[in-house]
């Protein structure tokens, strides 16, 4: 089921939303497209950057696709999450720096750690539970892959994201003050995955997976 041009795909399903895991190539293109709908991001990611980051490491690209009100058989991605493994010894300078900053708060040896790198919901589709559904889906996927902790980084000024991560039970594990603008201070959060046992699936997620 390949996504077509413009991020739209035609599916014959009788539900308004569904979660889909994308392969790297088409997922990277979809994210580049969907990020055009975000005013919040300082710098939007290109498909090439996404491919370079994810290639050769365990990763997941998850999206909520919604049927469009004006044409219900036509589906488009409205919310997404991208996560990848981070390891004790990283060669990529950006990831090596991230691991160093997190080391005092997160254990990297003896457990697999997933980094929730990118994510968001299109502004016109927010507040409907799509990001929660993706978070729960990602958590099940992570547990099945043997991850024991999910970490995420945000900034002080991203109030919506901070509130949402709180609702999704991420704990703040580190705060890095910015020397000039406190809004740019970095906040690191983590969720432990309960010894690798899946929680009972919530109705909020199940409605995305019924076909
Ligand atoms: C943060 C964001 C992803 C939330 O997406 P969403 O699809 O609207 O979220 P959901 O509807 O699934 O809500 C998930 C939970 O967070 C809560 N939540 C969502 N937005 C919230 C807000 N603005 N304030 C307080 N709580 C909020 C919801 O109440 C829900 O909790 P509940 O299930 O316990 O009721 C979306 O607002 C977004 O993309 N924002 C911009 C992204 C951003 O700031 N990125 C910065 C880089 S990190």
C-alpha cells in the first residue's frame, strides 16, 4: 500500500483513522511533506536527512492516516512519530553528543534505548487523540523490539509538546538551561517500559487498528 504523490493514499477501509508503519523511503518523503504544515519547527527535516539518520539502525516511522472530510475514501497522514535506537557508543557526532548529555540520566549499557526523534500532529487535526494513539502504538512496537526505555528531547518553549509528554507519562530526567533564552533551554524526558511487558491495549489505540 504505497503512499501516492502529495502524501495522499486511497484505501478502502470503513474507519476514519488508522495507524500505519512506513518503510524508510516513502516515510522520509511523507515526513518532509507533513512538516510543511508545522510553523513551530526551527528547521524542517528533509527526506535526505531523515534517511541518513535512520539508515542502518533500528527505527520506526509511524503515522496516523485520516480520511478527508471532503472525500472520505481518500486518506492522508495527519500525525507522525519517528523513533530510532541510540547506543552507548555512537559515531555520528550529533548522536554521540546526545548520548553524552543523557548519560547521567539514562542507562545505555545492558538495555536498548529508543530515541523519539521527531513527531507532531498537523495543527488542524490536534486535540483528537492522534498523538496519544501513536505513542501507545510506538510503545508496543518498542517493547516487542526489546527496548526498555524511550527518551525524548524538547525545548522549554514548546508548551504543547511538554504538556502532551506529561499526559503520556514521560518523566523529566534532565534540564539544560540556555544561557540567554530560557525558552530555548532543553528538557529531556524518559519513559521506562515496565520490564518489557505490554500494557493492556487501550480502547483509544484499538480504534485505530480495527479494520
Ligand atoms: C504536541 C502535539 C504533538 C499533540 O498532538 P495531538 O494529536 O493534538 O495530541 P493528542 O490529542 O493525542 O493528545 C495527547 C495527550 O496530550 C494532551 N494534550 C495535547 N495537547 C495539549 C495541550 N496543548 N495542552 C495540554 N495538554 C495537551 C491531551 O489532553 C492528551 O492527553 P489525554 O489523552 O490524557 O487526555 C501537537 O500539538 C503538535 O504537533 N504540536 C507541535 C509540535 C511541537 O511543538 N514540536 C516541537 C518540537 S519537540
